[in-house]
């Protein structure tokens, strides 16, 4: 008697993990602990080869939240710009700050990022008692600081700040593209990209480039 070998069972596809969207949970806990307004803070542009680093700070109104606030990296350019308008119109307060290429060279990128964050908080029309800051580095800011790793995906205030920081920096890079044509700043926003590398080799660095960055420094040493 012959038996037909059993077919191996098909492997089950891995279960999809539901995406967690940012909420005001962390803000509510911190407001209860600090007894005052809480802002979210995030930066844009720590890693590029050119251009400033920017930061946003936002105190949201829990009774008037724009729909669809999320980590800026998860949104399209058009959606970020639309949400920027809504956030500015409906938030309790918002602020944007930046640190220049010269300040990045003088202070280093970490301290320049802290400077941009300070400027964003100082630009708020309502000063916060505490700030939720994306990441794990406790910057010296004008209020109490609570760090949140992956905060732009957990906190609505940080996500809103990430949108303002990104849209503000993108506009600055478009302006630099007009000032220093040929590098493609309006497209790649100063980040490492083949077109950027090619332009650097052909034209050399311009004043908008971070000359302490290894790829830029290497070109200057040729």
C-alpha cells in the first residue's frame, strides 16, 4: 500500500502590526505634572550637507485639533503644507526657529539644533512650562524638557512641530536654490543625492554648504 506524501502546510503570512498614530496622551500627563502649557518640539535638517537646521514648537488646542497631524516624514509635501496652515491657524501658539550654516560650524550640529529649538520656543506667543522633545537628548531649553524617543509618531504636539520645522526649512532651501543655482537645493533640500554629489564635483562647495561635513571637507582638500 502506497501513501501520498502530505504537502507541507503553507506558512501563514506575518500578522500586520497596526500603525500607532500620535495622540495627546503624553501632553495630558505632562500638563497634569507641570501645571501649565506644554509644547511639542522637533527639528528638521540635522543631517544634510547644506543649509540651516530648523525647529518647530507647538502648543495645540485639544478642543480644536487639525485632522491628520502625523510625523512629517509620513506625509506628502502637499499634505504637510496644508497642515502647516491649519496648525498655525488653530494652535494655542506656534513658533519656528533656525540656526545658520555659520552657527552650525561654530557650535557643532547638536548645539546648533538646541539653539534652533530655543528660538522656536521663544517665538511662542504663550510660553510653555514644559516641552516634549523628539529624541533622547535633553537640550537646554527655556523650560522643563521631557525627551520622547520616536516622539513624532507618538505625540501630536511633536508631530505638529515636525511639520512646521520641515515646511519652514524646505522654503529656506528653495530660497538657497535661487541664490546658489546649479546644486538642486530645491529638490534634495541639501541632503546627499547623486545630483548633489555631481554638482559639488563640478562647481565646488558654495557658502550654503556645511564645510565641516566630511564630504564637503574632502572636496575642499583636493
